[in-house]
């Protein structure tokens, strides 16, 4: 999840009002030279054109795979939390065929987006035989509740390929898994909080098709969730659109009275998206896709993220929008989903920044 104070679903959550979406005029996205990518989105601020230009960090990836560690094969799935003036970046690492969740930390007054203290051991490891996460623990999504960190994650096992599980911590480092896992069947969770209610988002297969769509469930205590009759939060797009086959890996933050959902999508691949888009909401239930989507894309050919991107995690800090994301690249990744997997191709975590007066859709205005 994104940086948070307690009981804030987008990590600075206040009360929301239902609002309409402003569709800003936008031109097509263009990929610029590596290190200063993704421009050409424009809006209007008091009659003055506003450009939305993402700049990739020149030192990407910021969390590279590191031989001899719990993240020796690859890194992925970033998720940001603010607790007691310390930023916690939870993310996935892979070693010896298993995914585990680790954390990197930095005091708030030393934050620059790229400098982190990566803990030497994972904070959520795989479970024992017969557990719901005996193969993998991945896709962290965190939130503060009652002074404790609730960390939802995807568990994978021979029993079920993907389930959403929960681990809880008092200090953000030492976690205890919920004894009644799993929380729900699905994958790639995100969590938000509003009006004493948890909103848990996750992907499931589109009925009769192979792609994903984003569902949601709600809870009062963070442990027991109920799905509404029509629990689709974000469907795939219409035929011919950039996200017509799959939508996945939601990440939510809030600014003003607008909830922003970043998500990744594809017109052809189930779980290998080339682009990321934006949807907005005033109530965390009804989401409207931004008319200028997609707003970010995979890197140039031969870049570390040339293949696909996921988990585009945005937070506004010190007046700048930071986005951490998983990128896949290397080997044949440009032309083949998961090409050269762990034989030249791998996922790693990078960062991009955006300097703009608002995030594509201006808070406090409606049509």
C-alpha cells in the first residue's frame, strides 16, 4: 500500500465525498530516452497547460536482485507504509525457488525515495507443508489499524494457486500469521480504510476468459470479509482498448477528496502488462477510468524494465509524486511474456517521479 497514517486507506485518508471524474485532455503517451520516460499527458491549471512527465530514476532498479540473499533471484511487488515517522517498503524477494516478503526502512526526515536500509531477513516467510503459503508469500499490501500493521499478501500452495492471507505486527518487522488464513480466494491484494470499514481489493479471473478483473470485499475488523453481490471494482476495458484482456495489481492513494487507483493492464496478456493506468473514486466502490490512460509504460528496449510492469505504487511526499514499481526485463522479455525467466530475465523494483500540481485529475472539482 502507499504511505499511511493510522486508519487512512490511501495512507493519508480523510473522509471522502462522492465526486465526478474530470477527463483532462491528453495526447498519446510517448517513451523517451531511458531515465526520463513517459510524457505527453497534459491538463489545465487556471488556463495554463500542465504537463505530466514521469522521470525514471537513472540508478534503477533501486532494489536489485542480490546474490547470496533472500532476494538473490529477483525483487518485486513494492508497498509503502508510514509508521511512527519511519517509511517501510515491503516487497517480494525470491531465493531458491520461493517468494518471501521483506522490508526496507528509512526515517521520514532522511527520505529521498531511493535510499533504504534493506533488512537482511524476510519478515513473512513461506509456511510449512499443508499451509496456504507453503510455496510462496508475495504481493504485500499493508495498513495501520489500532497501532498494528495489517499486512495482506498472496499465498500460493498446492491447495490453491492464489489466496489472500494476513499477517499482523506491532512493530512492522515481526509478523504473526493469522491462524484462520486465508482471508479470501484471489491474488495481488490492496487494502484501504474508510468510515470504520476495510476495503480489500484483489484479482480474479474474468468469467469465461483468461484475463483478470479487480474485485473487492469489505470488513469491520480486518479479519472477516464479505463480498457484495456485484463485487467487481474495476472490470476489463472494451474490446480494442489497452486494458481489454486484463486489469490487475491495484495500488490506491488519496489526495483531497479523490481516491486514486493505479492499476496495470493489457490487451493481450493475462499477467504480463505493458502499461499502467488510473481510475478515480469518491467512495472506494465506484471507480471511473481516466480518459487519458495509459499514463505509464514499460521501459525502452534493452532497459531493465523492457518487458512488463506491475504494482505501480504512488505517494505524494514533499510535494513530489513518487512511484515505485516492479519491472521485468532481460533476455527475450521484450517479445515473450516472462521471456528467459531467471535465465537472463527477471523482475526488479524501480522508481519514477512526477512533478505536477495534481495527479491527472484535480481534487476538489467535478463535472
